[in-house]
C-alpha cells in the first residue's frame, strides 16, 4: 500500500468518525434521549458522550489537516496547484475546526460547570448551544463530503 493510499484512508476515516458521529448524535441519540430521559439523566448521558466523542474529534482535527495538506503538497505541488474543490474542502474544514474549538473550549466547559452546580436550566441552555454548533458542523461536514466527491469526479475545478 502506497503512502498516498494510507494518507487518503486516514483522511476518509477521520471524516467518517467525525461527521458520522455528529449525525448519529444529532439525529438518533438526541431524539431518543429527549423522549426516554429526564433532564438530569440527559445531561449525564451527553456529558459522557461528549467526553468520549471529543477524543476522536481531536484525532480528526489533527489527522484531517495533516493528511490533507500532505496530499495537497505532494500530489498537487501546494496551494497554487490545488483545484478549486480542494480549496473549498480546506475552507469548510477550517470553519468546522474553528466551530469545534469554540464548542470544546467555551460551550462544553460551561455545560459541565452548570451540571456540576446542578443548574439544570443553564445546563440545558449550554446543551442547546452545543446542539446548534453540532448541527451546523454536521451540515458543513456533508457539504464538504459532497464537494470532495464532486471534485474527485471532475464536476468541480
């Protein structure tokens, strides 16, 4: 297996874990948790999910740019040689990373602090902030996947 194949595989697996995990949490877990659990139990569930999931998101946040830039510089000769779809993926990915960093360093600590203080209203509000950010990032992730697929197929520059 070539280095290119390994890097592309790592890149794709990081995308699947991050975007797939957000989709699963947003579309499957959230509605089930709302109907099955009371707010204190939902908060505990989400804190446990986030603490586990964010480890994998951190790996993705490192792997995606590292593998993406390596492939861009090795295959395309850098920014100047990269086609439009690669620039679009890069831009969308950087926005996703920025949103994750805001979520991780701002919204998530506030959620944990509200839970620790047993302030259900504040915890719920912070969970809403996290939910909105995850929703936006999920959409951006799907758009990025479509851009990648269309770009590789030659439908984008």
